[in-house]
C-alpha cells in the first residue's frame, strides 16, 4: 500500500459537481479530500495502480477546466493502513488560517531541500516551525522556533507580534511545515498583508525526507502525519509513540 499527499491553490467553481467527480475518481481508495473556492487538499491511500489512475484522472485537462494540471503528488510507502474510509468534503478553506482574501498562489520563495540545507547555516535567518506545538514535540529542524500554537488559526497572531522584531534586526524568515500547504498559506498572507518576504521549504518536511537520504543531519525526531501511521522518521519508516518502528 502507498500514501499520496497533494494540494493546489487554484480558483475552483461549481464545487458540488467537482465533489461528485472527485468522489467517483477516488472510488476504491481510502483517505480525505477537501475542496474549497481556493483549491484542493488531499491525502489518499491504496495500491500503486489505483493511485496512478487517480493522479492521471484528477490532473486531466477535462476536469475543472484543467485546474489541477501540474499538481504535485508526494508518494510514500505505508505499512500501516493510513485511513479507514474515504471522505470528500467541501470546506470554506482547504487549510484554515481564518483570514479572508488570501491568494494562495502568491506565496513566499520556494527553497528546494539542498538549498534549504545551505539556508539553515546562515546566521541572519530566523527559522520557524509552521505547525502545532504537539507536532514540534515529535520532531523539528534543529534551531527552529516553536510558536507553541494549538491550531493553525493561532499562528497569524504570533507572527504579527514577532515579525517587527525580526525585521528590525535585519533577519530573513524561513518556515517549514509537514507537506508545504500551511507554509504556502502563511507566506502568502505575510507577503500580501504584512509585506514580509518569506523563504519556505519546498514540499515541506516530507519532501526533505524524500530527497535527502541524510535528512537526520538537520532534523531531529520524527514528523507527525495526520493518519494512522502517526509519524515518519527521516528514512520514511513509521514511528509510533510506543517506540515501535515499522516499514
């Protein structure tokens, strides 16, 4: 079994019709897909052939006017069945920052994993974990600040309070999250409303693990994932709080 994670900020219309189409395309898979005016966000699991078919179909030019053409899918092996059922839902946001009017396509600067490694060595960079406190406790990039928030909606208040100090010190801001979507939403808001440029880890922690076999050089612990696998180590093996490692 394999797990895929995907998202794309893109304007969508006729969400009820799109909901029906995605539900049909995902038949036989397990997981969750969120649809909103601002785009799509999903995690699905199944065998490789079924996931291949879904990826090809959802990215077809005929679906939603080609809105999902070019969407990136991150695929990892799954020893534990990640989900129990399939859910496709329409929501106000695909990731709930709770601030209206953000264009998720106009984001900060994407930094690929190898360049991110170089960025972390700079002394003029403030590194921010753009996740919840409990996720930070599972694992983090060394030296990252923990905003100590309990949900994503609290993050903007912390940024409003801290950003002026970093700007006064001439610091650059770099942030990361699990798969990239929270960083894209946050960096878009910071750029559009606060005028603060941000570096963001391309594809998040999971892409870092996938691209760099020695990711543990900079990352300590494991990365919490929102499914039955619980967390992934830098080598993408599953880690459970009991200490059990599988995969």
